[in-house]
């Protein structure tokens, strides 16, 4: 027998070994049960969890970038790390590889459609509607689809896979430890922050990406976890790979007259961003109207993108290498216009045909080219005091803001890549102008626009999921007293004397809802009717169990009623419960106070 750790002469018996195992399991279960309370009482535990999430997010980004480079090397025979920046690619590969990738995506989608019916939840939707809950299995599927799309040359970026992986890791860890809703949402933001920070070698950019787009708020309590996650992710990425960042030195300053140009770039970037987002939706509409089988659409889209790639390979993949090559290069205005048009169309066709990925990297490239084009057009009549590359950085940030909706995120990206405060102020100005213009003329970022097309009324990642969870079915009373509407007034008074209840539901001979009678009203001395059907209130206005508190409150207001019946369906009108306006508003205020306390605690 093995020796005991307490002495060589004391053997470990089977019963003692089982007792030790039970003791260890009990300690583990006790720790897991008490961990949510530890996080609430000592925020250092949440910071430690955020650091673990950041390490995982950095690892995910490194693996995805390595896999993408390997695919580009094998499929396009390019060593540039990204096919978009290659000097030469075999024309046959340019056309054939995206088609093959589209076929794989289509067949994979066909298999998945037979096994699942719901859409994959991304970090924004998870924090807005589901309290941070994400499926790891679904996220792995999306990561795989994004890698295939990008690796086979579709004009999409990897950032959707980065953030999905980091956020899903955080959500899975939070659900395993059973921590509260607000902390889970913070951890999901930490995962996304770490992913973006590792991708751009920019921890502050990653942090504000989380604050603006994933958590949708900034508090002192969330600052430390998000920053720690971003730094941890960058540290891992620097160890495992060469960072995909771009450093631009700028030691000068911009004069006040240059800000007219900055504002103009912000407006132009907003216009191009709206066109791109509209273009994606229009392309999807065209593919649906064409009646081409869903599984075949990505292959056709890949063929279209490959054909455009014959003109210039910058339309392929994310465009990150193309941005490095083109940012400081001298490009003719006609070529700039052609690059903007082709890259915009390629991105719209890629996403519209069914490839998976994001527009973050594409918007950076398009914004930089737009900045160069505006700089050339501005220099002809007015002259240009700043270098074209500086205008390109401003355009890059402004267009990315128009698409993503994060002005501070892009401003800090400019600060971390250039180290210039004057340029950062100009970038912030252009980004704010771009953001305001998009919100005024369009109202959505790319992510929230996609939700709008699906019928989801989400404008940010602010937590509104609890409102949907507070449904009529959860709030209604099920012990409803009901009688037929053919009952005479005298019979009704005899069955329900004063004090026996406040309201009675009426149903017809088939059991369908027919209105509500107030007991006090039925006993009024001035009431003289034959049947209680003549006393029925709100025979047409009914609630459904799946309605949320906002919909219920709206119906209470429009019907001018203090109580409404709940029916299972508008076709059958079978009464399943009753809800009063007073109780619904009380529950809403209680939940609102609870969420406010959670926010104040962080």
C-alpha cells in the first residue's frame, strides 16, 4: 500500500481514501457555492477572473491568427500573412479558393440548419438580452465559420471570431461559477476587451471597445477587471505571435484650420459607412429574391469576390496587410476610388451571401483609403498642411466609428498607434462627427442594424433582457374566478356577495373570454340589467403570457383599464390568468430598483 503523507508507517486504506475524496469534493462544492458571495464582497476575485479570461482571449486570438496565416499560405501560396497585401497571387487561386470556401460554408450551414433553429448569440446580444449567457458550442461553430471565410479569401475580418471566442469563454466560466448577472455581463465585456486588445496590441483600445460596445456603460467597478483582461491578453499575444499592430509616428500638431477638413472627413465617413451597411442588407435581399438555395449562395458570393480579386487582391480577406502596404504609399486618385468601390462591394457580397465575419478590419482599410482620397481632393483647391498618412488615420478611425459605433475606441486606437495627443484629438473630433451623423441619418451601427433586420429592437448592449424576462406569464394570477356571461344579475349577486372578491372574468358558452365584471359595480344600487354580459369591461383587450412588462403597460394605458385578462391565444381566447396594472408596475419598479442596486454596487 502507498505510504501516508502523515508518516511512512500509516497506510492509506480504501475507506480513508474515499473519505479524503469526499472531503475534497465537499470543499470544492462549498467553495463553488460561496464564490458568488466572495465576488460581491471582495472585487479582487472578479479582477482575478478577468485576468484568467484575458489570458484565454489572448490565446484564442493567437491561435486564430496563426490558423488564418496557415490557410493563406496553403491556399494562396502567399507569405505576407494576409492575402490582401500580397504582391502577386495566382489568378486561378484567386477565383477558385473563395468558391471552394463558399461551398464549404454553404454545406456546413445546411448541416447546422437541420440541427438547430436559433441564431448564434453574439456578445452584444448576450449582454443586452440574455444577461451575458452565451453558448460555447455555438461560439465554436461561429469561430470555425469565420476562420473558413477569412482563410478562403472572403472579404471579412476575424474580429467577430475573436470577440465571440473571448466572450464565450468568459460566459462559460461565469456560468460554471454561478456568479450574478451583472458580474457575468462584466466578464463577457472582459473577454471581448481582451480579444480586441490582443488583435491590435492596444490594451486601452480593447478596454473601451468593451465599455462602449459590449457593456454599454462605464463604472469604476468595471474599470479594473476590463483593464486587467486587456493587459493579460496583450501579454499572451506578444509571447505567442508578432502583434498585428501598425505604428505611425506623428510628432507634429494640427492647426485650427485643419479641423474643417477633419469635420468634412467625419461626415464623408458617415456617408460611406451608411452605404456599406445598406449595401450588406441590399445584397442579402437580392440573394433571397434570387431563390438560389441558401447552401449555394456562399459559393456564388465567393465567385463574385474572386472575380473582383482579379482586379486587385486587396478585396480578399480582412484587408489588414493591404492596410499596412497602402497606408503610407502614394496611390493615384482613380485607383483609390476603384479600391474603395471594390472593397465595399466585396464586403457586402461576402456577408450578404452567407460568409461569417466582421467589418472592423474592412472599415479600417476603407477609411484609410477614403482619407487619402479626401486629402487629395482637399489639397487641389485649399492646399494640405498635414501629411496624407495623417488624414488617412483620421479617415480610418471615422469610418470604423460609423460602422462600429465606438468613437472613444477608435480615438484610443489612434493614441496607442501614434502616441500623438494632437492627432488623437482630431481623430476624436472626426469620430464624434461621424457617430452623430450616422445616428441622425441612420440610427444604427452595423451590429445593431443586423439586429434590426432580424426584428430585434436593440440599440446597444445595455441590459434590457430582464424586461423581456419579466413577462405577463410570470406576473399574472392564475386563480381566476370565471362565470358564463349568460348569468343573471341576481344570480351573480347571490354567487358573489360584496367582499367575496374584486373582479370576476366572464366567458361565453364555448369558454372564450367575454369581459370582466367588478363585483362592487354589480352590487351598485343604480345597476339594473338582465345579464352580467351588459356589465362586461374590456371584452376586446387581452394580454398574452409572452408579452413583456412594457407591452403590458402600453395596453393598460391604451385600454384605460386597471385590470386585464390573460388568454393563451388570440384565436382560442381561453383565460389562463389575470393581471392588474398596479401589481405589474410594482413588480417593474422592484426589478428596476434591483438592477440599480447591482449597478451601484460595481
